[in-house]
């Protein structure tokens, strides 16, 4: 930015309209304004900064204090600056609020503060003080504080830039050299890196939580690998171990499925044996009926014996009867053998029924346990992220606590800022009182000095002696001596007034310095407060159309609203944390229950039933003693007949012969 022309009217010490052609200074870019104290150097700075930013260069004098006290009431107060930025010329005109004569009638009226920015092209001018200030900031690229630090530097102000904090200087140079996009890129990269770090931390926490929740028996075949996995903290190694364990568990699951199929096959065999037992029961019933017929035939046998006794002399009849008796005795022995076999068959049938009942009971228990395991797995799947959710909620609670501490600090900063503002206001009041006392002392000094000078002739006349020469004209005759006014001050009074004026000047300077220091401290505190507020609450103090003005009332209301919202968020977060902790406890309980139910499943597997020996032969219909007997499972009818599956002995050939004698020819028995 290069100033070209500056026009001042009734501004500061310039009572009339004055124009400074700054374009004659050239394009060197660096200008030095020098002069005696009170020559108006600061006024030029004030005029430039006031025209651009509606502030004086020192920041102490406000717009209403800049009107010249010696200007005519009809002379308007304004500052007009023509300046150049990147080869484009702009003109800004601004006037403070001041009193002027009414256009009609008598008396004074208030001229409102106003500003206008004119473009060199066809764009309409910008009006209103705030809009003009915002437009100037956009054109130059600097705000008032930055402009005062690096472009227009008053005496003693350059050290502020040198002593500014690194953050402040970085902000100034970033805006000066337009490097905001690099800062935005850096912030975006930092945000992405932070998000990735948070994601990695969450994944590691979830992995640690899952590994820490592993429970296993010391007798587990994979106990060593599981201990290594629980102690492992490197994700890559942990994943490799998990893959290995998963493969082992899949193989174990496949073996368990094979065992289950084998158990089901055994259960089918038991059911087939139960069918064979039922067939044996029917056979036994038929055998009992034949035994009853045999018992009924005993009277005939007895009668035959009696008849044999009566015919003892008849040898032929005796031999026949003897043969019949022998045959009957053989039949009785066979019936005894069959009776033993029936008892064995009954015992086998009872054992088969007991085994079937036990198998059905255990199958029912197994189904119930499988259903409980499935329900537990479903609930565990729903609670899988309970640990991660609890960790996230704990982090959220910590963040809310930090935000509460930040809000408390911000409230303290607001209280300090309000206190410093009150101190600055009191210092300004003290300065105004001291300035009024200074004006009064100066007025009294000037009045006394003028009266003392006016009374010099009278004082000199009092010292004249007739005949002695006058120290002024040399005359020795003094016919018309000047009279000394009775209101003439003495030399001591003048000196006292001069000392009082000097003391008033000193006090006014001290009050001015104190007011400037207090106001600077208050402004710095307010700037720091705004910076902290924008950092903590950017959404409340920044807007697309510009910066939101910061007032103590607004800040108090915002802090009250934020504290209320924070308390609500902390209450909700606490409730969610309690629910997450309950979910974690439920998850641990479900995992323990799942292990116990898995052990019960292993215990309740169907047991093998004792081998039930079925009837091994099939009797084909025919006449007793004449039918053919088939023995498909018996290799030798003269020896033992064995089961082809287990090799256990079933019936001997003698027992089969008994069957041939007692089993009726219209019954078919099938052994399985």
C-alpha cells in the first residue's frame, strides 16, 4: 500500500482544510516523518489509520476526540486518503461524529460518523463505516493491528513487532505474504494424521481388549499359543498367531463334526438293535405259547406211560413208547434251553430300552445346550464392541472434562478482562481529570503572566526616584508615573503558578501514560480473550460474513450456554459409560457361561449302548423236522455261529436244533 494524497479538514491541530501530496515522495516504499515535538507527526499517522480503519495510530484517541478545537464551527471534519495497492488507486473518506451548526434555525446538531470507499472502476462505492473498514482490510490484506505494526510505525511502536510472540508474527507474515493456503494444507494434514493415529489407537485398544479377554483351560492343546497371543502386543504377530489358531480350531471343528456323525451312526445302530429286540420279544411270546401247548401235552405223555406199564409184556409197544419218552425228554431239555435264552433276550431288551432312553435324554440335553450356546453367541456378537465403545466413551468423558476446565479458564480470563477494562476506564477518567486540571493550571499561569507583564510599568514606576534617571527613557523628572493595578500579581505568585502548571503537566503526563498502559493492557487482554474464545468456540465467534464482535455480555451468555450444554453432554456420557460397563460385565459373564456350556456339551455326548445280540437265524416256513434252516451269518452249523460285525458268539448248532423242534412252521424270524 502506498499513500498518494492526504486531505485533512478540522482534524487534530489542522483547523482548515490541508492537503498533503504524498505522491511527490516517490516510490521508494520507505518514508520517514520527522519534526519537533508537537509539530503534528502523530496527527498524520492518526489521519491515515483513521481514514483506513476508523482508529488513531496510537489507538488511544477515538474519532470523537480528533476534531480540531480551534476550527470554525462551520468547517466540516473529515479525512480523505487516496492510496494505491498493486497499481490500483482507491479513495477513502471518513468523518467522525462531531457537533456542527444546524442548517436551519439556531443551535447545534450532531453530524453522524460516516465513511465512503470509491473504486477506480464502475463498481458502486462502499458506504457505512464497518463495511468500508472490512473492504479496506480485504484490499490491503492487513487489519488495524497488523497495519500499525508493519506499515505505519509510530515512534516507540516498532519494538512491539520485534517483541511480538512467534504466533503473532507468524499470523502477520502469513497474512502479509498470503500463505494461508499452506497453513490450511498443514492443518488438514495434521487433522488427517491425528485421525489416523486415533483410528490406530482405537484398533490397538480393541485388539488388546479382545486378547485380554481370552480365556482358556491350561489343558487346552493350544494353551501355549494362546498364552503367547495374550502376551503379544505387535499387531502383525498377533494376526499371524490368530490365523494359525483359527486354522487349528477349524480342523478341530471338522474332527468334532466327524465324531458327531460317528455318534449318530452308533445311535442308528442302537435303534436297529431296539427293532431287533422287539422282534425277539414277539418270538419269545410265540415260544411261550408253544411251551403252554407242551405243558398241555404232558397228561397225554403220562397217560402213554401208564399205558406202557399196562402193556409191559408187549415189547414192540414198549419200544415205541420208550422212543416216545426219549423224544419227549429231549424236547423238555430243549424247552429248558429256550427258557434260558428267553431270559437272556428279556435282559438284552431291557438294556436296549435303557440305553435308548439315556441316549434320547442326552440328545435332548445336547439340543438344549446347543440352543443356549447359539443364544450366547448371538448376544456376544451384539456385545462385541462393548470394550471399544467403553474406551471411546471414557475418552469422550476425558475430552468433556478438559473442555470444562478450558471453559473455567475462559471464565477467569473474562473476569480478568472485565477487571482490566474497569481499571482502564478509571485510568481514562483520571487522565481526563488531570488534563482538565492541566488546562486550568495553564490558563491560570497564562493569565498571571499576562497580568504580571501588563503591570511591569507600574512596578517600574514604584521604583522611580525624583532626580534619578529612568532605566527606560533616562529622564530624571517623572511627572506622570504609571499606576500599579491592585490586581497585579507578584513575582512569587507568577512563579507559584508556573510551578503548579509544571506539576499539572507532570501529573497529566503520568495519568496519560497510566491510561495508555491500562488501555493497552485491557486491549491486549481482550485480544487474548478473543483468541482463546475463537480457539475454544470457533463456531460462536466466527461467521462467513466476518468476525463476530466480542462483548462482555455476549461472552457471559455464550459461556453460560456452553456450560449448560457441557453439563448435559457429561450427564449423557456418564449414562452411556455406565451402560457400556454393564455390557462389558455381561460380555465377560456370557463368555464364562459359554465355556461352561461347551464343557457340558462335551460331557453329554451320546454314549455307546451295549451290544444287543439279535437272533442270528431265519426260519423258513415248513414242517417241523422237514424245513430247511438258513444261517446267513453262521459259517459252520456244527460249531458256533458268530456275528459278522462284532464276532460275538450267538447260538450253537444244538440250540438251533431246539429251534427246529419247537418253532412252528408258520412263523418267520429275521435277525438283524
